[in-house]
C-alpha cells in the first residue's frame, strides 16, 4: 500500500492485557505505529495491541494537546513522570525523533529507542463511558477530518486501512456467552445507582463542601465495562472534578470469587494531575478484596477521606453505617427509606448525627443490568438548605386535620398520616417515614423514643412508625 505522505492521525489503542486503560497518540503512519506497539521489546506474544478508534486530522499536535488538557484527570500519573523526555520528542513521518538527551536515556537503559518512546504515549483511564467521551471530543474538534478503521488480519500478518465498521465482539476479544454464564452465578441481590439520580441530588448541596476535598467512594467500581455497571458515583465525580474543585477521588470496590466483569484492580485514585491504579502488591497487604470493611479501606476512610459518597450494599447496611458514623466524616449516602423508623437508625436521627437528603430514589440496576424498584433515600450530615420535600408537610391545628388522616391506637397514641402534623398537640405523635424525610425534625419537633413504634389495634400491630413530639 502506498504511503500517505503528509497525512496526520490521532488514534486510541489498547493492549489486550490492560483493559482498564488505553493510549491516545498521534502519528503519520497508522500501520507502522500499530506494528511498533506489537513489536515492542519485552512484550509477550499474547499481549496484542488493537486500535479502538483512528481518525485523520488537520493538526495532530494541536488536537493531542487539547485532549491532554481536557482529560488531565483521566491521564495516568506514572506516564507523565517522563513528560520532560516526551517534550523533547517530535514526530516526523510516523517515527519519533528525539534530542540527544532522550536518546541517551533510552540507550543507557539498554532498550530499543522506539520502544522507549512508545511508552511515553499517554495512558488514559478506560471504560465504555470514557471511551465514548474521548471519541466524542475528538470528533467534535475543529481539527478532526474523518474517522477510519484499521483492521489487523493476523493470519496474513498484514495491516490495511478499510472503511469504518463497528468491530465485532470477536474482534474486541469479548465472548458474550462467557459473560452470560458468569452472570448466572451472581446473586441478584444488590442495587446499583443510576447516574441521573446522582446528578439530581449532588448539585443541590453547597458547592463549597467539595472544594479541595478528598471524596471516597468505598463501594464503587470506577472501571466497569458499560454504563450499567460502572459506578455512577465515579462517573459523576470524574466528570465534574474540575468544576467541584476536588483534591482527590478514591474509588474502591469489592471483588468476589466470581469476577463477573473482569474487574481486575480494586481501586483507583484520581487527582487534578491524573489518575493511577492502587498498587496492591506494593502499597497494600495481600488478599485485599476492596470491601469497605477491609482494614485497608477503613484506613483510607479514617485517614484520607473528607466526604464519603456511595450506595453501600443493603445486605450489609448496619456494618457499613457503624464504620461510617464512627469515622465522623461528612457523607452523602443512599440507603433504605425505612431507616428513619428503624430502631437501629432512630437514635442517629434523634441526636442529629444524620438526616434526610433532598430526594428519594425508586429505580436501580441489578448486577444483571435489569431495572428494579426499591424504596431508597439520600441521607447525609451535610447542611441542608431549601429542602425540596418540605412542601409535603401539612402543619395545622388538630381540629383542622381531616378525620380519615388521624386516629388513636389502643395505647392512646395519636397517629397521623399523609404528612399532617398537629401544631397544637403537646403529646406524642406516631408518624411514618414521609414527615421525617420531609424535614419535620427541622420544624420544632423531636424524636422521643429510640425504638420503632408499632401501633396496636386489638390483636393487630400496625406498620412501623416513630414517635415525635413538639418541642
């Protein structure tokens, strides 16, 4: 095939052994560049590089620099340690030509110079969401000309450029039937938060709470492989890292014996200078499973975190809250809506250790990527202003409350429903979850019993409530 003289390309390439990252680079010759990757010194034969996206551009250097600036939080930190060498490298006709200093560094290491330069190409954090964001940015850039698809035919050992087509699962190395078989072994008993619910809640808090803070998402897979299982918390904070002024984002997640999504690394650290995988072999003890109750996760919680944001597993909710409350950290957490009428949690509402956030949540994803309904709410110890659900409260004189929404049980306790609250009643009142979640404890009322109250009518016990009283 004839050489494309004068043409410039931007590419996204990925190693079959590093599925949590990709490289974004520039070249004048796509075929040669891919061959260089696949013939690097020290690379194993089963480690194959493939292009995920390639395109022709007007000015590859300008576009590459804009990519670096825009996605700086998603660039791997260790790949920037050699930035002084990278800055001395210029590309000409598809090959890297270095200054004498860079060449000496490469020769002193006893490595092939082209191999050394290729390692300087930036590693970027990879999952489906962020890959789509990289592609979207590149295609919308004024230097973008057209997208092409480079297909490698390994049997003939040649590389050719063809019109863009969508790579098949086989070409991407993904066996769908394997994923399905593994999915069947996983219990469908945990819920994953939708991005839209996070985007609805978190902007309602004062933006200053995030400034120069370390956010810890200790039940969140930052990698994922599609939007249904990638942590929506991780996506939100990475996407808004600069706007919120975060200092650091740490994401850890539990990896079970059945690694459904080939998750691999169990944690990532993101800063304004880039990201890195947590090096468990060097930094942390053996057999770290990424769970929130692991000693290492507890250490991160106590020593590094400023604010904790996550959706902890409902099946371990008491264990999670024990650690969280003990840490005395700020938090914005998703949990069961019924917490505020449950004996375990009532004491925390009573002593104002936590209170309701702004919104309820009704839909989640299961591990099988199916939507499921569940009654959940946001809970926090961050100051709430302009509470949205406060409008639900109907505070009025007892005589003005419709009869069908008030009654007394066999113990003589007044029960009120539909968020009606008597303003002139000094005795105990049994209320359901809604008034607590709507902010009644900020309206001159307090919880007066640490235990769940079950109304009694004859031989029957009513739904769980909590006892409040006017202050």
